[in-house]
């Protein structure tokens, strides 16, 4: 089985890595009798949401959202930080 990492990376103008986010909420669902879609079988889960990173256009937050109902996690994390 191939395991991949769903990752969002921000690089600066010199190509240096400024921030990295690896997807936290993996999409697993039962679609019906015997049919499932389990992202967790092929994607390695991340461990944390990084703080917003300063860029020439302002601060940017990183996220990968496959289901909009999960977006509250990121908003709450950065509101309290």
C-alpha cells in the first residue's frame, strides 16, 4: 500500500521553507454495503496546525480541508493562539 502525505508548504522568495502543514482530518466514510472510502489507509495524518506565517502580503494560515465542516478546527486554533 502506498502511503502519501497531504501537505501544504509555504516557501519564501529564496525557496526556503517558511511553514508546513500536514492534513489532520482524514476522510473516511462508508458509502453503502461493502463500499468505503478510507483516506486514512493511504494518507499519513499530520500532528499539528502551524501558526500563521508572515509573508509580503500579510500573515497566511495553512490548511487542507476536504470537508467544509472541518474548517472550524483551524479557525478556533488560530483565534486562541
